[in-house]
């Protein structure tokens, strides 16, 4: 049995110790620099509100487990959660959040002002427009929860030592973890887990690991006695997001947390000796709290009779995207971290991590939380500082799914950026890339007039012009900037065998072949879908879905294979549409006819003056090519195609059209439509699996039963209605699943929504989708909705 050391005895560290010992890994030592179990970290003063509902299914599931577990340990009180609206926009947002709750299986209901106010002794109906009530939300006493989990772990063999500061991590000559050094001596271990909370970056520095979190102070204040509070603490936990506030009762007093103040990054974390209270508590700065106090009284007038008696600026971790950081150090096996985790998600994260360490698989889809989800440009100190402060500011904001981050921008731009600007690109940002959503230059296209309008929420970051771009792609030809699509070069004598092992489809084909294939985890869940182009016997170009695919390749690559991310130094134009060949052929001496250059083939050719690797495939479901060249030739490639395309009516088209076209064609987006929770068959991707060869996840696939759920295509019945993704789907009055991605399909004239639904549903069955509190009728369809015979592509 491996020996485990956990650094940090906060709520995360103690939960991990409990989960490991529950799994029979009893040789666990938990070290904390502070005293047990109020260690001086964030858990020692967290007021412990647990609101489970989150736009992320994973985060919600982690919270649901935390509630379940801590309730079983008597460390959770299900007082209910109440989120109130004081603006019409927030009321709509509460309906959207009720949708998330229904999608992920949290009971919740939007109530009118009277009913909502009746739940809380200090609320009055005239102050609010309504509330979202979640009966299973509630309060954790974090120190009690730490203690309960620690005591159970100790009963199963774990040891906890306070007053031990970890100062180094020891390694074996082979480069594995061997133990830790502390200010009280050394300890051996096969596995070391950093649960160091906002000390994470310092702990990471001991092992050469960039830990992209920022410690920020957040104000929490407690009032004196409040008339009207019974002292029994039966009031639900309360959120007033329009004023960036939350409330809980402490006996007959109220605790108020505020995210309304300026971000307060902690420049230097104090030691225990230097701290007046504890390292995670900085001195209260009342002036920062004053506006929040006014807002609190405005909502709960009974507070006017009392005052703020105590306050802290309490420190905890913020990340650039709001998700935790979980995973194993790629270059130091045996070193894991679980940091930037709220009390709310603590036990769920601990369970997933314990599963991951003991079985090799977290059992929960953690891709949003993975330590290696970032591109290097997202790991600089300045980026982390800017974006983590942004996360603090936006904690309670109403965020549209397409809202782009504000700064730092622009960071990554493709070589076509100046041309995109000239064409009036409306940019969004993804993975630090500037990405055109649509081009204002296309606003005068006659097709624009045929595109239906939509409601104000769905119309954000959208334009009828995007619809016109989609129609022109189907009708003529368009150029798409595919540069941000991550691509890897996989080369060396072992490259073929490696890729065969890593993915499901057969890649043992002659150079010039392109194959669509899946990367599974050991349990058969879909990690990613890839295109593999064999450019030479020992050299492959792999189109992937981002840094996590690179990470997985790097972890598995043997010595005779080199894996390189070539995204940054190269660029790509997707030239797609029925006239794509008419544009391309005159520019090259290579025959690009269907016979000479077939579907899913790769050729090296010249486009005018530019050497390119051309891949004949298209995520939008039209005739055409992805044309790759090195970055410095990108502008020349763009201009060459643009000029040649004029007589064929070429346009530049953006992400918005792209997403619509791929959904009409039924092409999935890994990480959104299917994740590690889903097997290839229920995802509709069985065609890319060849079980007659060996690959990771094959054994698990062989033991699958009949799928219970299926990724199902729906169309909305109302030809002007749209949904955006994550909405719950009802069969009759029963929540039956949730939408993954959705977009209006401009060619088919209906909104297309993919959804995980019971496998028993059939073509033509009626369902409803809850969109912001309104039920929209939808119908199960047959895939693909567009061009099922492939006549537009294979010609
Ligand atoms: P910590 O509790 O900070 O534990 C980390 C431990 O690691 C510390 O004990 C530290 O001493 C130890 N450590 C670090 N480095 C070393 C080392 N080198 N050697 C030895 N030991 C080390 N979350 C919610 O879910 N709901 C809330 O309502 C809520 N409210 C909050 C209100 C405030 C004012 C604050 C500040 C936070 C709040 N949070 C809330 C966030 C929550 O408190 C934290 O996210 C959570 O407690 C983090 O737990 P942790 O175990 O990761 O960190
Ligand atoms: N281009 C390239 N690589 C990629 C993508 C891309 N890698 C990541 C991601 N996108 C992969 N997703 C898809 C999804 C569908 C298809 C291609 C990439 C596709 N599917 C055909 C189908 O389902 O009919 C393939 C059928 C077949 O196997 O022949 O084209 O956009 N380079």
C-alpha cells in the first residue's frame, strides 16, 4: 500500500485523508504548518454557505456529493438556499439558474415575492421580484467538517500533525516523489498531495509547478443582535447577487459577505507568528464595506437597528476561470494537487481525487478543473493576476455564455488578424485567441434579410449577419480562420504504434490518409475526438481540442516519439462551400478533383506562392479543405485565396456560423457534447471505434451494456425560437436530460439542440425545453439533419 502525505489540513486536505482511508489506503499522514483543526487557513473562518447550483454540471455534482457526505457526518444543515432578484434581469437569471438545477438534478424552484420572502424572517416581499429556492442547500461549519473527516480518517489509520511546515519535496533518482522535508524533519512518501489552499503557488514553487491561482481578500462582517432573528438559525442562506452580497445567520446575528469591493490581491501571505488572528485573516477595512452595509440595510431594513460588530478581510483562492486546480504534476509523478477549492465542492473534489489516485480514473468528468487545461500564455503571473481579479469581480454577475473575457486582450492573434479587422470582425476570445464571431463586412449580404430575429438574451453576441455567413457557406464558399484549432505534430519511429494505442480508430493507413478517431480514458469515456493526418510514414499531424490532449499525449509518449504543439507557429484556413474547388484548383498545379484528392485525404501542394498541407475535411459539412502553412506565410495564403475567391463570391465567416453549420451536420464538440462521462456508442461515435485493435479504454467498451442515454438531436418546433445550451429537457413533466450545445440551423430553418436523453426516445417524439422559465416544444430528430447522404461532401 502506497504511503501518502497530504500537505494542508484544511477542509480539502482532511476530506482527501478521509476518502483515501475509506478506500483502504490507510498509510496517510496529513501535515499542516498551523494548529489542528483550526489551522489558520481559509477553512478556519469560512462561513460555510453551500449553494450547489452552478452552470457547470461537474461543479454542481461535486457540491451535491459534499452536501450528501457532510450531512451524513452531521456537519451540514439543510437550511435551504434562497437567491433573490431585485432587478428584472436577475429574475430572468434565476430562471436560468433553475434550469441548471433541473439539468443537473438539484431540486429548485423560482418563487414569487410573497412566497420567497416568507422563507426568510428579515425579507419583505416589496423589496424583491422573486427568489430561487433550493431546499437542499445549506450551511457547513467548516472547522467541524474538517474535524469530523479528520477523526474518521484517524480512526482508519491516518495521522495528522500540526505545527509542521513543509519546506521541500524529496524525489527519487528516477524522478518520482520520495517524501517531504519539514521544519520538524523529513517524512517518506510515495505520493504527496498539495492541499495547500491559497499557499498553492508557494507549495508549487517547491516542485517547479506553476499553480495559477491568486490569493484575494474578501470581506465578511457580522452584525450585533438583530430583532426578528430567533437565534435558532433556521433562516435559509441568502444571496443578493444584484448587490454582490450573501447572508447567513449566526444565532441572533447576521453574517454578511461582500464581493462588491475592489479586488484585494494579497501581496505577501503572513506567517502564523506575524498574524494578529491567523494568516488567512487580514485586518478589516471598513471603508470598503460601507457601500455593502447600505445595500444590506436596503434589503433587510431590520439591520438598521444594529451595526457591524466584527469584520475580516479573509483570504482565499481565485483562478482565472473560476474552476479549481486538480491533477498530478506531469514531470514529477506522485505529486498531486487539489487547490482553489471551495468548501462547497471540497468533499466532491476529495472523492474524485481519491478515485483518481487509487484507480487511475477520477470517476467524474474533471476536464474543467484539470491542472493542465491552460495554454502557457495563460500561466504568466500577469495573466493570472488580471483574470483572477476579474473572476472575483464577476462572481455574482449575470454572465452570458458567450461573454468574452475583457482583458488582457488581444493575446494570441492569427496571421489573418489585420484582414479580419479590415473586414469588421466582431471578436470573441477563446483560449486566449482572438476569434471572429462574424464580420460586419457581410452585413450587406442579401441573405441577412432572410434570417429570423431572436429574443434579447439569445441575441447577445449574435447578429443576423452570422446567419447570412452560414447560408453563403452552404451556397457558395467561405474562408474560416481555423488557426486556433490546436494541432500537434507526433513524429518518430514509434509514432504510429503510439497513436494506435492512444486512440480508437485504425490509423495504420498509407501516408496521405486522414482519420477521425477518439481518445478514451481507461474507463471508456470520451476524452476527446481527433483528426489524425499521416503526412509521412513516421510523421502525423493531429487536430486536437486543446491543452488537455497535449498533456495526455506527453504523459504517455514513449522515448521514440516526439510530441510538439505546432499551433502557434502555423496557421489554417478552412476553405469550405460548394465552390471551394473552383477557388482552389486554379491556384495549384495539383489535381484537387475528387478522384485525385479524395475526402479525408491529405496532400502537400502549393497555393500560389504558398506551400500548404491540405486536409480534405470540413467540420461545417461542406466540400473543401483545411489549408495549413507556417505562420509567416499566412497573410499571403489569405490574400491569394481571397483574390481568387472574388469571382465566386467568397466571404470570410466566423465562429457563430461555424457552430451552427457543425450542429446541422451533427458534428460533436468534445468536452461539451460528450465528456469522460460518456462512451462512444451512446455519443453516436461508435463508427470511429475499431475494437479489433488495442487502445486505451477498449476493455471497458467490451463490457458496456445497452446504453441508457443517448446524445440525441432535437429541433425546436417554433422556427424563431432558440436555446443556447445547458437547458433542461422534459418528457411530459419529468426532467429527462439536458441540452449540450445548440444553435439556430439557418439551412434547416429550426434551432438545433443536442441533448442527453433516455435512449428509449424515438424520432418524432415530443419533448419540451425550459428556456428561462418558458417551455419550448421540441421534436426528436434523425441524424444528421443536414445532408445525410453526404452528397455535398463526397464529390
Ligand atoms: P485551507 O483551509 O486554507 O487549508 C490549506 C492548509 O494548508 C492550511 O491549513 C495551511 O496552513 C496549509 N499549508 C499551506 N502550505 C503549507 C506548507 N508548506 N506546510 C504545511 N501546511 C501548509 N467557501 C464556500 O464554499 N462557502 C462559503 O460560504 C465561503 N465563504 C468564504 C468566506 C471567506 C471570508 C473566505 C475567506 C472564504 C470563503 N470560502 C467559502 C472559501 C473557502 O473558505 C475555501 O475555498 C476553502 O476553505 C479552502 O479550503 P482548503 O482546504 O483548500 O484551504
Ligand atoms: N479539424 C481538424 N481536427 C479537428 C477538428 C477539425 N480535431 C478536433 C475536432 N475538430 C474534431 N471534431 C471533428 C468532428 C467531426 C469531423 C471532423 C472533426 C468529421 N466527421 C465526419 C463524419 O462524422 O461524418 C468523419 C467521418 C469519417 O470518419 O470519415 O469530419 O475541425 N483537422
